[in-house]
């Protein structure tokens, strides 16, 4: 696969580097930082709340803090496990060829080490691709069972619209600004100062190698889920921003149509990140779904 074609077909894996200063908790309200060894790599994570387990998976170039706006309300009824996935955030970043199966394997081992015997699973963008891939394997592999699955603006399906490579792994202020405008429906908060903070934050986490490895991995195309959605046999909620220009809502419609019994809920005036732009509506939809009796 050529570099140009790889960039076009893999554009769907993007999740922004959310501005912690815009959407996450303050230092005084942030959960306690915990670490655990997974395949010899140090994984940073949060373990907050009590009740049924709900795992939250961030996306490409992202980190656990980007779930910050929904941690408080969801932790009232659920035990949230929120990792910095390997290669991102504060977790170790081994120099290897990252692919979706890498993250499926790390997720299952993370849960095994924590002695989790079942869970609810939610993933956003690349995290949604990982979560959906995990769900396709759970019935045939020795994976921790899923009670319910939530896919949020999930990557993983074929998509025609190309996104410039530099936008996916921004190396300039101009590219960072373009990325934010593609990610968010409302960018009125994007001042020059916040843009500089975003770019500095991107550089500080040193995840450029991981992002590059994922975007240019020629094997990633074979991990798309277009022909595997019917293999997902757990109750599934698909959540999407109506104005998502990176992974348009028709991908959400295809996820919902392809997964038996899945339900699609969309948010108006919302781009690629419903937890950031529509946190109250997001929490309400997830809470109602998790509390409902499974129909499948």
C-alpha cells in the first residue's frame, strides 16, 4: 500500500489530542494515578467509582484525561477503568509496529492482571475500533466477556474522505489548528494561546512514533471491520456527532446496521468528540443503555 493510500484509508483512526485545559478535570479533581505492568510495559490508568466495571478506551493521539468531563457522573454507578493505552499518554511507548490486535491483546491482559471477570466496554474513535475488534473475538478467544458495548464515533470501517497526514500527527501550529477545526463543531474556544498549549501538550507526551506507526502500518487495512460486524453478539450502543467530518455519521449508521440489535444515537451540533462537546447528553445515553435490560 502506498503512503498516500495508507493516509487516505487510515484517516478514520483519528481521535484528537483533546485540550486538557478545555475539557478535562482540574488537578484537584483528577483521579489517583495508578500503574500496572502489562506484558512488561508500565500502563498508567484510573480506577474510580464502584459498581459494574466500565472500561473507557481513548483514541489515536489521545489519553485517559480526555474522558475527563464524564468521569465524575459515570463513576457514581460504575467502576471506571480508564487506561492510557500502550504508546500513549503516560504509559510506556515501546518501539514496535502497532496494530489493532496489539491493543486488543493489551486490553485483555490489562483486565486479566486486574482480575476483572467481565465488563462493559466503551471506545472512542481508534478506541472504538479496538473495542469493536475485541467484541468480534470475545466469543472465540479467551477474552474477558463483555456485557455491553458502546462505540463512539468509532473508526474501523472503510472511508473515502482523505485527511492530510500532517493533520493526523500535527508537527506545526497550523496543522494543529486545522485538526481542531476538523474535530470540533464549535471552535470558538480556540484562541492562539490555547492553540499553543495544545501543541505543547502534544509534543510533551511524545507519542509521535506511535501515531506514525499506526498510520503507516500496511497490515492495518486487513483489520477493518466492514465484513465482521455481524460477529459482534453483545448489546451495542452506537453514539455519534452529527457534524463529525473526520468519521462521518454514515459510518455510525453502518455500524448500527451491521451489528445485530445495535442502536444508534446522534448528537446535533457535535463533531468527533461527544464526551467533550455534549457531556450531559453523552452520560445520559450511556447510563440509560447500561441500565436497560438486554434485548438480544
